[in-house]
C-alpha cells in the first residue's frame, strides 16, 4: 500500500510517518519541494538521521541548491520508486500537494519546453500575469506562484483519476488558532537552531540558487542578509508567509485529493497514531475481503 501523509507544517507528519513505517515495515518517500535539496535542513524542518530510526528514506537531499528540480522530475522519480518497490509498503510524506497529485493521479505534462522567467523582475511577472488574466489575484511579490501561473498551460490534470488503487491519503490537522501558534513557535525555534547561519552559508556558496530565493524561511533571511529588512522583520515575514502557505495547502488537499483528516492530539500523539493505524487496518481488511 501507498500511504500519503499530508498536512501543513508542524502537525507531526514526520513522526507519524516513522511510526507507521515501523508498524507496516515500510519505506518513506519525501513529498516536500524544499527537502529534495541538500543543506536546506533547518528551514525546511527536514527529518534528521536520529528521527529516521534506521528506516530507509528516499528523495531527500538529492539535489544541490543550484540545481533545478521540477514537478515532472518528482513525478518520474516517485513512480520509479513505486515500480522498484512494488512489493513494499511505501509512505509518502510532506506538504507539497502538487507533488502528491502529480505522482498519484493522471497528471500529464506538455512536451513543449517551458519558458525561463528567471531573469524577469517581479513587476514584469505580475504584468504578464495580469495580461494573461485580468482577474489574476496572485500576490505580486510571490515569484513562484506567478511563474507557475504563467506556465500552467503547459501542464494539465487530465481527469481526477487515481492511478494506484492501493493509494491512501491521510491528513493531519489542528485548529487554525493552534496551527498558527505552532508555526510561530516553530519559526522561533528555527532561528534559535541557527537558520540565519544556514542561509548565510548556502547563499554564499549558491548566490544564484532559485530555491533559496523562493523557499519560505530562506528568501526572507536573504532579504535580511542583503540589508533590505531587519532580522525581526524577516522573522515576522517567515511566520506570515508560513501561515498563508498553510491556508493554500488546505485548499489544495481538499480540492485535489480524497483525503481522510485526523485531528492531532498533541498531548498524546500516540492516540493519533492509533487512530490512523485503526483506519488503515480497517481499509486493509476490506481490501482483503474484496480480493477473496
């Protein structure tokens, strides 16, 4: 079976994935667009070696920060792993809904080469977006969404057809108020754990990296390092952008996939694990009944 664990930042996806991997003898596959990059650890809350508990993890740290990695690349890599480990239980964990959708559903790509917008200013991208659709309401400072909007005709979700009948979508959630508190505390912890130095080292070694200039937690610190804003302003921006991203994540998960949500018990996370396990065991029982 292929268990997709989705949800916003800080709700316990990594911990749940490891515990379920122990229960179902599974491998874990990354589904986070930032965690594919080497060195982007603190800002992406990447799983540590200790947290892995000896379980095999795939599609983490597979690219240098100056390399490009597209949704199509992820789709290819994920499906190759599905083929290679077709006899294993696999847990796909992360918050990048587009990656999960492209990998599990009939999501096809136009063979036409995408246009490179890297040399366009934000003002130019926003102008092009408005020319394409006057009703476009994308934040004029959000480069990644503007570029994606300008490119979107080159990709298509042919129909909402799930390609794998053993795919199960699990979502971890909590109240908006609690989520925002978690995000704010998590950002403060990242700063305490050395996020500024991490970004400084990466920015020094990879000054032209696109992922550093668009990933939340990195682009804001770069603005601080470039003396455009203060550190306090950068931290506030990370928190604000993380909250906005969480809202977009929920919209994607609910609109693009058939997901079963579980309210996280942060006081007793084992209760959450047991609830998910019971749900999966019931699905497996029903699946086996259909087979026989």
